[in-house]
C-alpha cells in the first residue's frame, strides 16, 4: 500500500535526493573499478524535451533530473524519427532497441528479423541484464534481452494504480493469464523493482538495468502532494497556445486529442499542464530513489546513466494535446548521459536521434557495434568533437513529413498539400510559417530535396508530387 506523504515531505525528500546524488558525483568510489561500466537506463513515457528545470524551465521541479544534467552531457536537440502508427512510443522504442531507423525497425522484433537488440548485445557480452516497467515491443524481444526482471508491463498505457504486470518468466512465454495488477503507483512499482535488483545483485559481471516508466503518460493522476505543487490557476500558457489547430493535419481526432473538448480553453489547458508537470515531478522523485540505490552500492562512478524520454507531447501547444504530429514539442525528447569519462555540465546542441543510444553505449562499454545498427555513436560529441547529423527527418503515418537542417525546419502535409517552414532560431515556438513568403521559396525547395533524400535513406515509400 502506498504511504501518503505530505506536501512538505515531498519537497524535502526531492531536495534530499538531489543533494545525495550531487555528493555522489564528487565522491571517489572503489566498487567496480577496473571493470566495464554498469549501465542504468531511466526511460520516461511522453516526456517532452523542455520539462526539466535545470536547462531553463523554471516552472517545473525536477531536482534529480537536474543533478543528472549537472553531472553529465545533455543533448538538447534529440529527436525521434516519428511513427507509422498512432502509438508513437511503439516505433520510438523499436528504433531504440535495434538502433535502426523508423521504416526498418520492426515494432515487434522476431528471430527471423536477424537484428541485434540493445540489451541482448550487452547480455551476450557478459552483462547481467535486468528490466522493469514498460516494454512495448513484444515478449520475444524481452526474453532475448534480459536475464532477469520484475513487474514487467507489455502494454502501452494503463491506470497508474492498476498496471497489469508479469513476473519474470525464464521461459519467455508471458501468457496473458499470468498477469497481475501492480499494488502501488506505477512509478513506485517500477522503481522499487529496480531498487530490489540493485540491493540484491552480488555478481562479478557488470549489470545493465532497464527502468522504463509509464509516467508522465496519461491518465495524469499524480498523488495530491505532488499535484498541489502546481495550482492550475498559476500555470502560464505556452506562447503557441491555440484553441484549435489551424488546419487538418491528418490526425485531429485521435484518442490523445479527445482528452479535452474543442475548442481548447485556457482554463482547461492550464489544468492539463499542471497535471503533466505534477506527473513529471512525481517520477523525478522515484528516479531519485533509484539513483540513491546506485549510490548505496558505491558504484556511482562506474555506472553509465542514461536518462531519456520516448516521445514528446503537445499539451495545448498549436491547439493539440498529443504526440501525433511533428512539431518540436512532440518529436524532441530529453537525453542526458553521465558516468565514467563523461564531462560534467556539458550541453550539446547537435542534431541527434534517440536511437543513437545503442551504438553510443556499446562504444562506451567496449562492445563492437553490431552491423545491423543504422544510427550513429555520440561518443565524438562526448569527447568534445564534431558529431551528430547535418539534418534530421521525421514522419507520421502517411499524413506528415518533416526535415530540420540548421535553424530551418520544413513540415509537409501531403494529404492536404500544406507546407510549413519555420526559422527555429527566430521562432522556436513554431508560431509563424514562412513557407509562402516569396523570399523563402528556394529554401522550401532545398529542404524538400533534403526530405526526399531522407525518404530514400530510410526506406520511406510515401511518394508525393511536392
């Protein structure tokens, strides 16, 4: 049963967790020295890139995420490649675990795909692999990837107090009838499983722990002590708030968009933002508990910690609520790496992808990058060298395509023949498209060619007469 905490306790505990991690970043630890680094992957669900306090969002409290930012390298322009289905996280997670692009990463990897899976690669190279939380890419790939686990959720979303989870099954079967309901809030449930693993593990091999939360995905139902931190009437609306999207983007009546009535009102959107922030702060608190367990093992200095989100979310921007679009709020995610050999407090603005995590961690652990990987290692950027992509591409089903190069971003809507061109340096909130301005016609053509090049590279078979 989850113990209720007071608002004061919530704030004090979050601050204590951050202070503990800060101290750990300065301590010289001995356990695990001389062996390959452990890997702790902390993965949130629907967390937008700008929902961490330290990089500049003063409206939100995230002391533990802040400490990760201060301890390591933040990739401020980390993108997902989009999705071929409304459940964007399926494709995002498929790319993550295969290191492959959108159109070549199977949503439910199978043996006959002959693809290397990120945790499986570490398992095959001597790591003890463990997972808890959301795994949206099928039981087979999970069974190949992990030697242990607890409270495993094979779905996309659920009530946070009633998550249908599996115990670890060494046979890899995971039949539906063996599911059971979690007995506390999802963030606590998954964190406690990770902590039990960290406290119990006594092996000589380095460990790889995959901790995948279902927060801050809706239903946004943070405990009252956290919800009280964000009175809706004090929440500021984003500059690009709109009552409705200005045209049909091909997905205006999807489930996510039906969570609030049309047109959107300032009062309703403030309530959604407040609830979203409360969920982020709540999961931050439990992330702090997991980090404290690593600290208690005396292994903070020999653990590679990766914090990331699977996709972003509109929450009122552009008249939208969900992630079924290609605006920055939906395709950019947080990505922070810290650990041995990684400089503290660094910010990298290069264009990168979420699925670059797989080759990066392989290289950092001294593991050969599998030949099936299509993404790039970020280690040059971690070393202070040039890296990343000259441009990034995104797609949503057959209704939206995007390319960003430098400060310019083009979004095309082939079904309605609409183009948007944004100067993200002058217009970071994507409020004024200049696609129809005569002086920018050539730029639209150049970026359209860049987009076509990405389509060919990724195997995108949507052909349009642009």
